[in-house]
C-alpha cells in the first residue's frame, strides 16, 4: 500500500494513538481514504531513557508489551499484507482500551499468548502468528519504521504520527484527542488538521494539559469527560 492517503504510525499500547486511530477510521470511511498502518515502538524510542526517573511505575513493562504486540503485527504484515495490520491493531487495542475490565488488564497479560491468540482469530488471522511475540528478528524492522516516522517530525514527539499525502506531504505528531467526535465533527476536525498540515512553515500547536481519554482503561465512560492532567514529558499528573 505504497500509495495510501495516510500513513499512521502507532504503538498498540498508546491510548492517544488508539483514540486518534478511531477518529481516522471514521474519516477514512466517509472520505474513502486508505490508511497504511505503520509501526513505532515506544519501548524502542525510549531505549536510552531511565524509566524509573522519567516515567511513572509500570511504564517500562507497558511499553515492552507494546513491542511484543508489534512483533506480531510485523508477522501479520509479512504473511497477510498491510491491510491485515489494521484489522489486528483494531482487535488488539479495542481489547486493551475499550473492553469491559480493560482498567484491570496488566501489561504482562496483554503481551501474552493467551491474550493475543483469540484477538488474532477476531481479526480473521491464524492463532499461530502469536509465535512472533518472542521473535526478536523483526526488531530492526520495527525500529527502522519508527525512525522513518521520526525523521519526518523530529525526535521530540510521541505517538501517533500521521503522514498526510505521502510521500511528499507533511507529517505531525497527533492530533492528540481525548474524546471521539461524532461523524460530522470528525470530518470537520480532519479538515482543520489537514488545513494546518498543508500550510507551509506550520510546525506546532500544543498543550500538555489533556483530559483522560474517553476509554474504559482509564475509567472514563463514553459521553463523560475525564479528569484533566498534565502529560508533560510522557507522564501525567493531576492538574492543580
């Protein structure tokens, strides 16, 4: 899918990438866009960081589980093509963030074979692809794809990264959204974002204060607003 309208770089354990991906899927359905789902590993891009001093407890294990899931995604792409990656991503991350009991799902569980196999089946893929959870041979491929995304934005960003109208178009981190818009607002937001992306010289529009995303994993039900927190430098603190 080299001629996709959008390249979307994701880590399956990033809640904001997941929320943005749901919005992108809404827009793609209405505008008949194609999306090339690409990899960026939070664990790999933070490989030189001391997790204990930079992140809250549990982040390293959480990011490691994301890398395990990306290994499976890489195997999915190699054997079943790029379109199948989107189906796998949707099955896995909807279970991580939107399923009942998501708030109690431990990182060790979501990186396990028992977790992945039924989700592969849900995506119409063979359970044997879960063998890739422990296959480190694709790590260089995942790292290179993440570096590709970062080469388009600069390295001081997180996930997701969206590359608009590749290969010549602009790429940006985000947009970071905490609520899923309704279909009409989804397209309007898309037009605003692509308008900025298409403006020569535009680089950044940012605030680190965010609502907790409207996901069951954060204890936020659809239709309600999550508590506002400061997500400075990848960790979050309640706003004072």
